[in-house]
């Protein structure tokens, strides 16, 4: 089928319209999601959801988190440095930078398997779609989903034949090669699929003493087998591996001439590896289905960060190289077992149990890992173990012809243990502690169906995170003192979804309010030369509106606009930031996309032509909790044009990613002597690509 190329106006990327044949009307293709652990059309689920398609991820292939945020209203991908990248939704965020790899406010899963913040930054490829769910999602998606959840569904080894190779080449040494192979291995018994991607990028940040920074080298593999030889039972085994090497600078001086330019004395080096195995077993009984999802992951990050940047003012200037070293190794085991109602039942329900266990070893030799006078002189080592178990249930029940009530809850128990020691055996930096908590999360929604094409709803949800032992900063309440309290939120939402003009236009609008307690807050404290941790309440409110349209046969539009207002509260361990904005949360986010496909006869060629353009806007936002300065507003435009042959199995195309070379800032913090330190996005890449299917 001829693919439609789209341009995504902001955040609503929910899928391309069906290509109309002469005898068929131009309509929007239904979008099937699993937000409530069962297959449903997105228009029928009473909550704000964006569905991101693979072509949207391709706009930023080296940074899929940025692509997801660009396509989703009120979603932010905060990129401080390698290993310090995280999502925010509707202003619910790690305040400053995360404190450990579990200190996220957004759940992230791949094929139903929960990921940590280490693996959520991995490249995404060979995927079917990404679901962005706004509002607390702890009922069905586990711990630390205070602000929402992002669920990635990869393409499955379902027996469908696909053999395809793709290659791209562009500026700054950009190169990508990808191969996909899938189909039947043993008819009516065994299916298989695998995909391989190689990426190279030479970097686009000038450096006074080193090669260009911002370079990447990525090798990734994904594969799976699906056994279908038993009646009513499907067994799917998947696995993936990734190695990602980067040399991004920790921060850049904002005001320097020729920005972005780095003055680091030696080249940073970050190496990330990820390996996972997943096993999904599904059996359908007469009246319900049973699903078991088992996952194991191994994540590792080694970092060599050059802290001496001659362009950045310092309290104690360093002569020569000053290297910070870090290492993180994480093992995660997860298990979920659930029972689901059958598709098409009047009452939709799911009940189940889940377990998630992580074991992380963290090593650090840097100022932020030990307080004065040991800053940068001692290597600290931390073992952090976290266990979350839960029982959950969720249901939707019709109340007559037009009303429907949806409700769910989860009882969770957390058990967290931390052990700290160091290479110099300093007693004040040695010790252990633990924390545990049992709590309830839940949601309630009431929907009114105006007709088969429109519904309005109101919902309330309660979210809850895990207690936090900081890894990346030293806490104000002691090195191995009690954990910081878990974040909690009450969220309220009112929305409407409608399909208009004979299913050629879909609209999805909502307003929301979030009241968050115990947000863990980390900020760079120039007085101590490192990050300090505390906690504080905050609130957010706003709205989003999404739309997609099949304008004509071959012409499609997607669009979205989001507004979020945030304010730090006065209760918590510290009130000195009360009234300030949550850092790195723009009030306004807008995106728009337009895609067009037509017969190539208009230019005297066989086959078809396609073109798309995407636009993204983010307003200015506070760089840090002190509101020291604002990160600038920015606009990003992506464009693509291609030609396909008559057989639809060969395409050649050109692309411009970040077409106008907008070097927008992804993170900011105040440095010494009034300096402003930031991280920046990748710049423009112009290139060409070729794709062949067999």
C-alpha cells in the first residue's frame, strides 16, 4: 500500500488516513491502542492520548524522545546529558534533574515491559507505534507514572512477510543503514522477525581542543520468534541489544561567541549498552484471556566527562584535564500476569498482578557525588535495590445507552534499599538504609456519548511514586539518611472527542489540573559546586487540543496545541522557590504536519510522489528552579520529498531535519559568576535516502 507521508503539526500525530481508491470515500483510518490493556480505538478511550507513528520518530532518529515530545502536546523531553534524559507530561516532572534512574514521573514501557530511565533514552526502530497517555497511569502501568505513561509497541513476529533495506546519508557524517526481515519460518507453527540498525553521526558542536562534539555511533538489533502451534495460545519471545557511544559535552557556556562551542580540554566519552529478553504468553479461554509478560534487562553506562571547560567561569580554575568518571550497571526483572475480558464484551475489564525488581550499582568520582571537602577526591559506590509489587484492576461499564463509567485501582508495595561505601573508607560517606511503603492509586471516569461519533468525559486520578534515595547529588538530610518522601498527585481532567464530516476530521480536546506533593527537587548549587536535593510541592493546569484530517485523497493534516501553567508551592522541605515555575516546561507547545501524495505523472514519471513538512514550536521556559534565566523559545521545521516506483517496493527521497538549523536549548543551569550553562539540540541535517523491499 502506498504510504502517506505526513507532517505533524504538534502533538497529535495519530496516524495517517487510508489512501482512497476511486470507489471509496476519503476517511481516517481507525487507530487501535492498548492504553487500558486491551485493544480499543483511541477515540473510544476517555482520556487524552496521542499516538506517534514511526515516520514521526524518523524526524529525529538519534533522539526518539525529542521526536515523541515534538508530536505530543504538553510533552517535554528534557536532555541534560547522557543518562540524564527524561520525559515530562503536563508539567509533572523531575524538578531539576532526576535523582536516580527510578526518579521519573512518566512510566515508559516497550511491549508491556517497564523500562528504567536508562533504557528510555535508547533509539527506537522497527516499531509499530507509540502511545502517549496523559494523567496518572499507575493503575495499569505501575510505579512512577505520576504524570502519564509512554508505551512503545514494536513490530511483532506475526508471520507477515517483510524484507526491506534502507540507507541514508547526510551532513556532519550522518549515515544510517537498516535491514528488516520477517515472515513464516514454519507454516502454522513458527514466525520470525529481526531488524538491524547502524547509525553514525560526526558531531556538530565545535570544540577548541578536541574533535567535534555531539558525535554518535550506534549499533542496535531487535528480533523475535512467535510460536502459534497450540490452539488458542500464542507464545512470543523477543530480544534486543544496543550499543551507543557518544561524546556530548556536559554543558556549554550560553553567551560565548560562535555558540555552540565547547572549551573542554579532553574529549568526553559515554558508552551505553542495553540487552533485554521478553516472553509473552497469551491464551484465550471461552470467556476471558490470560496474558503473562516476563522481562529481563541489563543496562550499563560508563561515562568519562571532562569538567574543565576553559570557556566556563570557575571558582577554582583547573590547569589541564579534570575528568569525572561514572559507571552504572542495572539489572531489571519484571513479571505481569493478567486476565482480560474478550474483545467486544459489553463490560470491559482487566485484573492482574505485577512485580518489578531492579538492582543498580553506581560508581562516581565527581563533585556532585560527595560533599565538601571530599568533592571530586573520592570515588563513591552505591548499590540501590528497588522492588515494586502490585495488584490491579480496571473496568468500564455501560450505564444505559449513552453513559459509561470507568474505574480502576492498584494496591502497591515498594521496598527500597541503599548501601553506600567509598574507596577511601570515609565513615561519613558509608552506610545503608531502606524504606518501604504500601499505597493505593486509582482512577474514575464518567463518559457521555452524544452519538456514535462523539463523547465527553470527566475523570479524577491519584498517582504515587516511589521513595527516593539520591544517586546523582548529595542530599541535604545526610548521605545515607532517610529516603525522600514519595511524590503524590491528584489529577482532574475534562475532555471531548469527536469525529466529524463523515469521519474525515477527528478532534480531541481536554483541560486538566494537577496537585503534586513531595516533588523531589535537585538544583545546581554554585555555593557547594554540585547538585543539592530537597523536595517541594507544585501545581500545574492547562489544556490541549489535537486534530487530524483527511482533507482530500492523498492530502492529510495533523495538528496539536498545548498550554501548561506551572507553579512551585510553599510546602515541603524548602519554600525558597515558592511561586517559581517548574523548570524546562513551556507554557505553549504547537506542532503541525501536512503530507501529500500524488501520481508522478504530473512530472512525467511513473509511480508516485510524496512530500511532507512538520512544524514544532515551544515557548520560552525557566532554565532552573531558581528562575535564574529563561531558555529561549524555538521553532523547528522538518521536510521530506520522495518518489516511489509503480510496484511500490523502491523509494528514493531527500530530507531536511531541523531545516533552519535551530540550536534550541534542552537544559539550563546557573554557573559561577552569573554564567549560564546549557545543553543544545542537534542541528540541521540535509540528506538523501533509499529504500528497497523484496
